[in-house]
């Protein structure tokens, strides 16, 4: 292949996955990250079977299985601890070929970063302008030593929820909106064996996921006005969830206050009409920010990256046709998952009407676990492109 060059705007999980996918197909990549260092801010995440297979396609599956935690049998409970629905890990493997994987975000980010040439990673790089012509694209950015201009055959906008690339190339799009919930997260040392599980209360949800190496990731979400903050966020979590079933009080007792992160949840209510503009492609949260209710945000970004690398395997000359194929393959699926995730949140964490809440819980107890798992599997049952 000739010296095909891609510039990736954003050094998060989606951006590094895209850079690695392109690098594995012979591209020279430049990653521009505006932060002063390449690191992932966050706690943990669940990688569903589709994300695990996508990471296998990138050659990282074995390392992440060693560094993460194959999720133990779990399911959904009410706030008093009664199981509403159980997930059998062996049945999940039978249906999907692999279990889900709990992993620290920093572990996934480091594994991606270390798989790339160090020379391709640039920090303190604030992208100011992206322009796409018929034969090449141009990126202007401010680096620590002043302004720079890069010419590229492909630009990947992987700059997250508040994507500047999206705002610049789709200026009429309204952008992300508040989904109605705020969430707290933390990754803590907690060696006791605990199943991956979600607990629902009226307008509230608490989740726990083992992420390997004696660590556990928890999150709590509640319906709330946007922009809220508390002087002591851990105290706010205890106020909402400290009286819920075990081991939730023990998890909060083991959490250092400085480990708690709080973020409002946003999503793209108006889907983009395309993920592609000329030789620029959007990916991950820049293309389809979604609520976390299906645990698919990172997984969809990694899927995007694997498909982008596969369609661009022919090099620079095939970029226009490759990006058309990327948009055709990725936009319907990722937007469908985003819609389903929003609906899952409305019927799950955000449900607070007492009658509807009680009826939902009764229905869950009546649905066989295998049937519930098949419903979950429709979004996790994805295979990477061949080759």
C-alpha cells in the first residue's frame, strides 16, 4: 500500500481504536489529542460480546481478557435485593459465543495506546479547523510549539460528545441534549466476589461490575435537573442509595470521596443524516452519543473503528467509496442501538410512576431468563467484517 495517511481527532477509546484499526491495515496514523496527556478519565465499563469480538479483531482480546473480568452470573434486582431477572453466564456464552467483560477504562485505553507507535500520538493538540477536498483533507491545529497544518487522505472525527468536527462540518445540527438523568461513577478496590448486577428503584438505578485485579466499578443514576453538583458527591450518592440492599452500603463505605465522578447523561435526539462529509468520517460519541442503558457506548465506537479499518484497507485511492460503505454499514446499526438504549432508560432507570414501576417489575419476574437474554443479545450479536 502507498503511504496513506489518516489524522484521528481525539485520543479516547474510539479514536485510539480507529487509529489501531487503520494502522493494522497499513495506514500511517496521526492522533491529535487536546489534553496534555493521553489517559482515559472514568471508572469502568462493561464490554458486551460485540465489543469483545471487535477487540479480538484488533488483536487485543487476549490481553483484555487477562486484564479484565469475565462477568459472573448476575441480573436485575429491586432496591430491597429481590431478583427480578437472572442472567446465566453459560447461557450467554452459548447464545453469543463469549461472555461480557468488565474492564477499567484506563486498562482498555492503555492497551490500545501501547499497540500504536508512540510517534503517532500527539498531545496538547487543539484542532481548530478541518477541511475536506475531493483528493485530500486538511487539519489545522495548535500544538505546544505553535500552529500546524496536516494534509491527510482521511480524517476521523473521534472527539466525543461535544465534537468540534461534527459542529464544524454539520453546523445546522442541534447537537446533543440532556437525557434527564445524572450519574455518579467510581472504580474501587473490593476483592469480595460480587455478580455484575443492576438494581432499580423509582427513577433510580445502581449498577456494579467486577473489572479484574480485585477492583469493582459501580455507578448510580437518578432523574435530576441538568447541571447539578453537590459539595460532597459521595454523600449525595449515600443519600440516594445508602439504604438499598447489600452490598451497596459496603461498596459506598469502601469508596474514597475523590474517586467519585459525576456527569449528566446526554444523547443525540436528532440522528445525523450521515457520518461522512468528503474525506471526513465521524466515529463513536462524535457520531452517535447514546445513553448508557444498554452498555453499548464504547462497544459501538470500537465497532465503528473495526469497520472503518476494514473498508479503508484499499488505501487512499478508495477512500470515497470506503467511507460510503462505512456510513452504510455503521449508521443504521449504531442509531438503532442508540434509540433502543434511550427507550431502555425510559422503561428502566427513569421509570418512577408507582403503578408502571410495579407492573414492570412483575413482568420481569415472569419472563424466563433465556427469553430476556435473547432480547439483550440482539444488540450484542455482531460479528466483525471478514478479513
